[in-house]
């Protein structure tokens, strides 16, 4: 299966010489964290005594870097688009062991650049989030899901800190919302997102299969933590008419009709948690209870890796990954939580972590193995870059 990568320094595609200089690229992508890449470039001493590439403008502090990859005949997928955060020169007296590692951070850093104070009055949380992303000027229009208005239409939201700290504070009021930055569709751009985790399979990744003729997983290690599932309760007093609103939600309330929760706990086995004081002022109380309960229902976590020459897609956080583990109740849809992409000279590996909030009902014996399929061949394309 053909696999390629390409690198942009600034707005320009890296030359063949610049690609040949790269020994390895490791990109770490994780929900709730800034994404980062480490680009290792071997170096040596030139005839004039200088270290090759030490003063290369493309490797300068804060220079823009974008890394893209593709598998098969699909489109190139951006793994990261950001700027060089630091350099790590590692010089060694032994020939062939010296290298410089470029550490690239995504544009989340732009949202952490300045701490300030700012007030937002008469706006919903989604309107505040949109305004913050637009002020950050990441290059593309933000993707923000609507949020309902809280009980107090006159509530004033104050930002004290960085833009990203404010975004994460708003997301925390709902539990199941996440504020993050993704690489943009064009070089040098990013997109701000404020969304719930996806649960549908309409845009899911290709199925990951552990056994049988279509196997494309190397391993899949599961952790089941029933102790994190919780019921959330809360109440809100309206100062306008002194009415009291209450809300209560359990993890199962977020599941589709007929779905089986990942943790089969009786109601009395669930943790009971209270919503933070003041939640109803700025956030719909029912929405907050459902969101926090839904987040606690992700009691499945698994770590694994795909077979490089077989799995046909590039994994990325926030996407749905259907997993098939023969006739197991853990054969279900997961959300990709973390991916480590390693682009080497001769191969491309993907290690991942996923989380899940539902399990499959017991399947029939005939469903234990997927249908046979021909194994794809392996082909390296050297025109862009091989790994």
C-alpha cells in the first residue's frame, strides 16, 4: 500500500534535499492537549568547521512547519500545522550520531500567548467561544456547536487569563464539550473547534479488525473503569421570580435508544456528584447535567496499534473508530483519544488510545469473523517522501 508524506517550511513545500535530511518525524495528537511534532535531522561538521543546518532559516525559532501524510490514493491529511517551539541540538563526537530535533507545536499556543481581562455580557457560551476564536485569527472560520442560554440572560462572563484558559473553562461547564485547534485545510492555517465528541458513524474511520483474513490491528488492550460512571444532580434558584429548577442525569441518558452502556451498573452503584454552584446562571442546567454524566460514561479505554502495511487510513483524535474483536462485547464504536504517528525512513506506524461509552450486545457465532478480502500489496512512492 502506497504511503507518502510531505513537509512545508513556511509556505513552501520542502525540497527533495530537505526531505532527505529528515531521519524521523513523530507527531503526538491528544484530546485536551496541544499537538506537537518532533522532527529529527542528522547533522555533521562541514569543511569550515560549522554544523550543517545550524543557521538554516527553515529551522529558526517560530518558523512555520506543516506535516502531511496520506495512505493509498486518498488526500493528504495534515498531521500538524504550527511553529517551531524549540530546537534540541544533540552533538556527539561519534560520527553519524549528531542530530538536531525541531519541536513543533500547533496553533493552540496562539491562544495561550497573552493573558488578559475581558467581559462578555448577554451572549451565549457558543457566541463567546466564536468571538474568542475569531479574535485569535487562526486562518479559518471556527467550527462551534450551539449552546443554550443559561437562566440568567444578564449574566456577565469574565475572562481572566489566556484565551485557551477561557475556552476550557466554558467547556468544563458542560462536561462533554471540547475546545481545540485542528490543522486548517490550507498551509499556514488552523481551525478552532468547540464541539461534543462524535458518536455517529457517518464519518467514521475504516473498521479496525483484530482477527481473521481482514486483520489490520496488531494489538488492542482494554481497560474497563466502572468506578468513574456518575449521576449528576443540581438545582438553580432564579433571583428574578425565586423559582427553583432542578436537573439530574445518568450516563445512560446520552446513549441512543436500545444501546448498551459500557458499564452495566445499577443506579445505586453510580457515583453521585453535584453540579458546581452557579452552573444554571450561564449554562442550561439540564444540558450541564447530561453532558457531565455523558462524559463519565466513557468507562472503556484501550491502547493499540495498526498494522502499517494493511490499515488503510490515517487516525486522528475526535473521530469515531469502529473496532471488531471477533465475537466480543467490546466490538463497538470508540472515539480516538490519542495518536502517535511515527514517520520513519521506511515505514509509518500509528499507535493509539481510544475511549468508549457503549458495548455491543452478544453476537451470534456466525458473526465472529469478518469476510475474507485480498491483502493489499506494499508499495513505496519516493517522489514525495517514503516512510
